[in-house]
C-alpha cells in the first residue's frame, strides 16, 4: 500500500515543542536511553503533547475519549512510559491487550501491584476494613508470577522493566535492613528470569551494602529515585555500589523534603515547569552518559510533581545531552 502523501499543512513544525521533544527522544532511544513520564493522562499536556481536536465529540472536548485514546498520541512523541496504574490492582488480560494494542511500539516500566509490596495496609479510607492489617500476600512470588508476570509474558518485548516500589517501612515491620534484605532475597530468587526487575526503596537506612549485594546477586537494578525522604538523586548516583545490574533505572518524582500532596497542589494541572530543579536534571544527564558509555539500557521516568511539567523537564535533559555531543 502506498504511504499517505503529507500535504504542507500536515507537516510537523520542526520548531514546535512537541516536535523538538520527539526528535530529541528518538535520537536518545536509538542509543538505548529511554525517557518517559510516570504516566500519561494529563489534561495539562493538551496543546503541548496532545492535539485537542483529536478528542472532540460532537464538537466538544471529551475527557472520556481523551482517557481512552491519548496513549496512542503519547507514543508518537515518547519512546517509553511508566505504568503507575498497575500499582493499585492486577490488570486484567483485557486491559493488557488494550494497552499494548494502543501503543505497540512503546516501552513500559510497570509498577508491581501493592498487593505484593505493602507489608501492612495503611489506615486510609481507600483500604476500608483492611486498613492497619497485615498483608498476607506481601512478597508472595507465586502470586506475583501467576497474576502479574504470566499475563505480561505475551508482551514481554514491550516491558522495559518491572519495578517493585517499597514504601517507607516502620521499625515494627523490619527492625533492621538485613531482615528486609533476607525476605527480598528469597522473593527475587523465586521470580522468573525473563523480565528485568528493579527495586525502589523509600527508607534512607536501607541504602546499605547488604541491600546492594542482594540486588547484584539477582541482576536486579536499584531505582535511583528523587523522593521526599530519600537521599537526593545526585548523592545516590555517587554510590558506585548502587549500580547493581546491566541496565539503569531512575524515577525523578519529588524534591527531597516535599510531600507528594503538596507537590500536587502546587503544580497541577501540570502545564509548565514552575520550579526548575537543576541538580536532578544534571543527575539524569550523568546517568544517561554512564548508560551510553557502558552500552547498557537506561530507563528514566520523570514525574510532573518534580518541577511542574515532565515533558519540559525531559526536553531540557535531552538537550543538555545533545549539547554534550556537540562539544565532543
């Protein structure tokens, strides 16, 4: 079939933000560096990443149409995306099929459902009667495999990494890091080897050699994370023992010391960068350089709550890397 002839008014504007970002990210992806957002359904990105008229129904913008279809347009710009949605439930086979059919060329980084990574259910309305109770499925490798990994196996080529996010845990759960590492070691040993795995911790005292040794033994990556109660990202990346696998994963989420909800209230609807955080931008540049020098994949996910608008943050980082190339 002949390709569609682009008329002059169909041609993308090479100077537009969207096109500059697309070209920059495609160039990095060709070198194994994949940048994306932590998610994609942001109305604040309309007229920046998303084209408003694509989501009109009877002449009016449809939020429902946007939520159902915007991933396809996201994938026209970005090479990868974080799948935070999978933290809250095990997706159904139909949900997986729709997701991968919508964006067949996108590389995903999925968060493991909290059913696996939360030792005790928080006392929060969302958890109802479970609040405050022990989670019997915590670090259940069998459940993880049957309910999450096996349904994903048909789409394995599009799964860049499976991330295990462990929220801040109390001393009553694990008095010392080694107790956590012991349980983590048994869990990782029982997982199928067909996926890349990465672990994100949110206890600063877990940033210890025994933790890194455990990850290294299983070829699992530490997630370099900018988070409210973790060492700053530039500090984390100076720890050479934190590079535990033949790929690198980072999540630029929040400024240290800032609560998630405070960032939401400050930055939403995420239309533009409001508070640049150059230290994290520089750290992402350094991680990208390291990945390229070592010829290993780099998967980097940037959240709107870091600076106010992750596409602008990502473009800034990608242009810094481009400038590096021009200087060499």
